[in-house]
C-alpha cells in the first residue's frame, strides 16, 4: 500500500482522535524486544511473513525503528518500520486484539513518528506499508487513511525439502 502524506488538516484531526494516547507513545526499549517478537508471532507467519529474529528486532530498536504504546504494563500496539532516503517502509503495525476498536492507538504512533521526524528534520516523501490482500476488510479500511494498493504483490515461495518428486530427487543426487 502507498500511504498518502497527510496534510496539516489531517494531522489536526488525527491529534483529536489520538488525544488519549499521544503522551503514551514512545520508542521501544531493548527490554521490549522479546515481547515485540511475541506480538509479531501472534499475528504473522514466522516463515511466510519474514518475521525478524530477536537480534534484528534489537538492532531496529536501537535504530529507533520501533514505536510502541504500553497499557497496563504490556505493549498494546506497535509499529515496526525503516526509513531510508526519505521513504518510510512500514513492516508491521499491530494492535493486540484486546485493544482494537478504533480508539486512536495507531494514530498516536503515527503522530509520535511524524513529530519525531519533523523535530529531527527528516523529510518523508513517501510512505509504504503492506496489507494481506486476502483480508479485504483490512484493505478496504486502509482507503480511509488515503492508503491505496500500489500494484506490488509479494509472493513468498517456500521450498519444503521433505516434499519432492522423482525429478527433484534426480536433480539433487
């Protein structure tokens, strides 16, 4: 999905919707790494969705590429991303099931990141995220935030060595 860069009017509206959580947003800390991995594994396939290992998560935390909101001493929502050459690539944005429901958590993370980039003079010219195209409700709701499919489809092709046919066996013998 390609996400539109929000104008000042949209940012103001987001601030209103996220008001209850804006002060709770922060960058993840090294001690959050295992909980972040656990949350990602709850929602995504460890192989098919290219989940980062614990060392990669720790490295991205140190680079300030993971933002979180903690509620009742646990991470309620997180955004795992990377910024390079003015392009923000969102890999995982997850709100735990018990905290879902349009309450502004993701907006609070987006605003925290927006304000951080602005304060550091980091210009974001484009922003990309991804959605599972089979989850039509999620794809449809993305249009409400000026996000739209960019036409890129990622197929993860996995080789399972214990599933081979006679031709494969001959090829490797």
